[in-house]
């Protein structure tokens, strides 16, 4: 149980360091509209992640329990994680202009949550990332439901917690948003994803936990 939680935390940290549109949207919202709006947006991102995770899990859970599909699912998940990792490792990120002082405004927190939900929901990589993560967790923990749930609970809580911290520390984070720093962070996140994909493929062939 503790191993699953620990590995979920590590995977969640890799996800939170994957800097993309949702990251910049979160920082920009926190700076311009205040950290409560940023937190609302973080909750929207969390909700979309949870929805995608549930859709992905219940969409392939039948295959995960069937030894006939164990190798194809494991290979597919590993390739997805490795592909996402390579993309994170090599992509060039242009820093968006996030200037100005924090302006407190009356906002609809529901609208901010919806903004975060839709921004993350329409990212085509998210659903594929969760499919790969499900394959990884199921292989690591021999498809034991309790351990898989612990892994993803730790992952989602870590991502949500770090997003909230980003909102609270928006001004300080803004000062580090230069292209060199972002490229290094993306490389670290990508490397973790690549290693996770390799581990998934190797364990799929070596352990065959479904048999």
C-alpha cells in the first residue's frame, strides 16, 4: 500500500512538472484574478483528470483482466508513456507573456473551474497519458484494485496539491518562467515518463501478472 502511494506521488510530481497550456493558464489566472480563482481552476483541471482516468480505466479494464490482451495492452501503454516522454523531452516551449500586478476582481469561481476543466479536457494528450498510466499501474501492482486505486489517488492528490501551490505562489513562479528553465523541467518530466514506459514493457514480458 505504502509503495503504491509513494510511486503514485512520484508519478504525480512528474505530471505536475509537465508544463503545458493548463500550467500557463493556471499561473495567468492566479496573477490576474487572484489565487482563489487559480484554485478554482485547479479543481477544474483535477476534475477533468479524474473523469479521463475513470473513462480510460473502465474502457480497458476488461482487457487488463484478460491474459490474451495482457501483452498488447502493456506494449501500448508503454509506447504511449515513452512517446509522451519523448515529446516532453524535445519540445520547445515559448514563454507566454504574464505581466502585471495581481488584480483582485469579482469572479465566478464556477466559471474558472469550467475554464480549467475544458482547457485540460481538450488537450489530446491527457486521455492517452492516463491510458498509459493505467497500464503501468496495473502491471506494477498485478492488477490489485486496492493498490491501483492507492496509486492513482496519490497521483491525483499530488497533482491537485501542486496546482494549488502554484496558484498561491504565482508571483514567485512567474519570475522563473524562462525558456531554459522550462526546457530543463520538461526534460526531467519526459525522462521519468520514458523510464516508466520502458519499465512497463519489460514487466509485461517478464512478469505476466495476469497469468
